[in-house]
């Protein structure tokens, strides 16, 4: 069900909608689990990135608050969307995973080109499950037992989470695995319900969006997404290219002239990925400066007026330095310096 087609949205309309939904116009006072649900989770290939991603969005965020939530199992770190480590709320973990599990498994076998078959991976997963019922297991031990090649596919047949203290600010390598059903309880969700929540979370965090962009983010087919959308109440718009965009009825569409403060983003922040290209938060002329094309690497960035304007790094001493892509006015440089100083303080907090 949907209402009729509404107005055409400019790139700036979409940019401000993204910033508002990602808590990048104003920091919010909410707890991390709530914010993760609002923004559709966080990519977490590099553990400090998820701390910085929440710091830039949550008022008064403290590093230990996230570590405590990981230990309390209220938020979960696991390989989920696009076979990439994500941080999600406990409530979202199973719906996300069940919603994409079959598609992710099919994707793995296409990429693997039949080198390791389902029977071999199922057998390895069954053996590893017995071990995980006893204790968490490190990645190196899985490699020793089954080989690194098999380890990459076991997760397609066995639902696992990354267990703290690994994958935290203090121990950044997320290489300790636990059994998901033991860590957060057994799943109680259908594929259909999981996929609907995925779509709702994406639109809540990144919308309005074209259905292909939702599919790209979730790792599902456009047909899968279209089936979900056909059951939902939606608003419909056009972008400047004439494509149909869909959105949830209750989501904000701020004035496109809404001021956007300087914000520092961590590596691999999902707002910069291709599924959010329509918002021009990352100008195309700067994309290769942020994402290296030959190796899957990223770098920290900062926003000025809602767009990436430069990069930042942090020294071993925890001091943040930044480099603009172009010359910035003195007033803007002062704002960037102030935010860099706050991020330096965040790094230095014991």
C-alpha cells in the first residue's frame, strides 16, 4: 500500500534527510542500542570505528558504555550484511541475519566458484558448533582445525558472533567467535519478517531510497526488495534523475537549507558507501581519496555543510590531525579544529 507520487527531491533534500536520520545534524541523547536501530547498524571491520561512529552521533557518548553493552550482550558484533562485520542491537541481530542468510549463502558459493561445497562446509560447521557449545574459539584455532579457506565459508552455515573482549577499543581484533544462539538466544523470526525489518531500518536510516540501493545495502536482490515493498505503506518520490524513491511515512525530510555542523566520520562509515551515493555526502571527485580501489581500505573523513571535505588521522599519542581537500574559510577551519580537539579528547580518555 502506498500514497501517490509526491514531489521531486533534489540531492540536497536527500543529503539533509540522510544527515538527520543518521544523527549528523544534531547529536542525540539516546542509548547506543537505540541509535544503532535508528541508523541501521554500524560497519565494524575496525573496532575503534564503531566507537567513533557513535561518538559523532550521541551526546556525551563514552567509550566504556559501548564495551559494557557488548559484554552485556545488548549490542552484538557479527558478520552480517554483505559478509561484513556489523554492530547491531540485540533485537535486530536475528531479524537481520535470518533475512539475508539464504542470499548470503548463495552469494558465497557464487564467489567461491564451487571450490568448497555445501556438504564440506556443513560438516565443518557441525564440528565447530560442538566446540562452540563448550567455549568461544579464536579464528586461528578455526584455521588450524579446518583451514583458512574453509573458515571463510563456515559462517554461511553456522551463526556466530564476535565475542568481547575481542573487537573492542582495548582489543581491536575481533577474532574470538561465539555461538549466536548461546550468546543471544535462539531465533524466533521468519525470513519475511526479517526482510521487512531490514527495509524499515534502511529507510529509517538512509531513506528516501531507490529499491536497488536498499538491495545493495542488504545484499538481497532487487526482486526480493520489491516483494517486501509491495506489502508496506510507503511514500513515493522522484529524484532528479527521474527514479522512483520510497520512504516510510513518518520519517523526517528537513528543509534542504538546514545548517549541517562539522562532523568527523570513522573509516567505512556506511553513509559514504555506494548505496547512499544519491545524497552526494561524498562528492564523486573525492571518492578515490577515501576508498582505495585496488585494496579494500578506507580512511577517516570529516563533513563540512553535509559533504566530505577532507580526511583525518590519529597519531599513536591519540592526537587527531586533519587535511582538507580544498582551502577552507578561516571560520570553517576553526570549527574543524574544535571538532578535532573533541575527538582527540575522546581518544585520550582512559
